């Protein structure tokens, strides 16, 4: 029996992590991949909530690991978003598409970077995720992590040599860090080779961005770095 949201008893059992009820329903023929109105499936909500035992049972019974919601978010995407490491590793082992993107272009790596889940970011990169995969606005994982001030995530991403130049959005990761006033991230990016003299699409250096937003310590640091390097051509 379906309720107005299109969800089934199996959906709610999976969401609540009730493995015994999940098994009873499946034994009675409950459809594995039935979707709610937004496209969410029992597997999707089990991954969202981190119910590892339910995730394994659903997949072992044939649930599709690459199913997706209407916005194209997959179970792997939602596991990455919520920081569920064991679920993510399991899904990857079952053939989940590591770079499957949401309709806005965001990948599991991108969302994990935004949320600050450095352990998830490290695992995705190790498994082969594209470090410079970008959302449709041009923002990459390191751009978003830099803007959020997620120093541990930035450290993981830098190990895989992401682009530190201007992105399709006309900004760089250093500009993003300067905008948010994250001195630790600015230091990481400079140490990795980011150019403090690089100007964004509006013609501002990272130091000038920091100054405009009254991040005085970051501004001073970046200006000192810029003075030690020749101007960008």
C-alpha cells in the first residue's frame, strides 16, 4: 500500500534501520527499487541514515546501487554527503559509479569536500575519483573546501594535484579561501604552489579579495607572499 509520498513499508523500514522488518517484507515480495515521489528508494534512505546492515541486505537481494533520485543523486552521493564511510566503501565495492553527478554537476567527491568529510574525500580519491570534477558553475572540490575552510579536506585533495589556477567560474581556490578568511587554507594552497598574484575574473588578487572582506590577517599574509613572487603575466 502506498501513501501520498509514494513510499512503501519497505522504504520506512529501511529508513529506520529495521533489518528484521526489511527481511520480512522482502520475503513477502516487497519491490526492492520502488521509488518515492522524489525518486528515493529503500537503498537510498538506508544509505542516507547509515544503516549498514540494511544496505548490505538490500544490495544482496538485488537492489541497484546506481539508482538515483530525480536530481540524479545516487546512494553513493548521499553516503558521501552524510559521511558514512563503511557504506561508501561497500557501495564502491559493489560497482557504484564513483563520479556519477547530480543534475548540477556535483559528484560524491564534491559534496564530501563541501561537507568537510576528509575521510570520505581520501577514500574517493584513492578509489579513482576525478579530483577536478566541477559543478556546473565551475566550482571544484578544492574550491569548495577552500571556501568552507576545511583544512583537512584541502590537505587530502592537494595530494592529488588539483588545479590551483583560475577555474571556469573565474576564481581560484586561493580566492575562495581569501573570501572566507581562512588563513590555514591560504597557507596550504601557497605551499602547494598557488599564485598569490593571480587575478580573478574581476581583476582582483586573493589579497585584494581578503581586504575587501576585512580579513586583515589573511590580507597581510597574502600580500607578503605576493611581494616575494614576480607578478603573474
